[in-house]
């Protein structure tokens, strides 16, 4: 009697483990399918003047980081 209960408990534990693994695989497949879809196209176009301004600011910051400008000569 005791042996039968142990077998039943072990079988139930294995079945629960297998069910959990199947659910994880199914969720991973659903996530992979959702990630495979291409993202929607951006509706906003890039303004060339704004892009140029941001690029100039980044260039100025990189020059300052390279210490192209020193002391009061730049002021």
C-alpha cells in the first residue's frame, strides 16, 4: 500500500513537470512568433535641419572632450 502511494506521487510529479515544460515551450514559441513580425514603420519623417543641428552639437561636444578648445581663447 505504501509503495503504491509513492509510485502514484512520483508519477504525478513527473507529469506536472512535463506539463510545465510544455507550457514554457509553447509560451516561447508564441513569443518567438510575435518577435518575428516586423515592427510597424515610423510615420514621422526625419527633418534634415534638425538632424544637422543635432550632428553639429555632437561634433562640438566631441571636440570639447578631445580638448580641442583650451581656456579663455575660445571665449
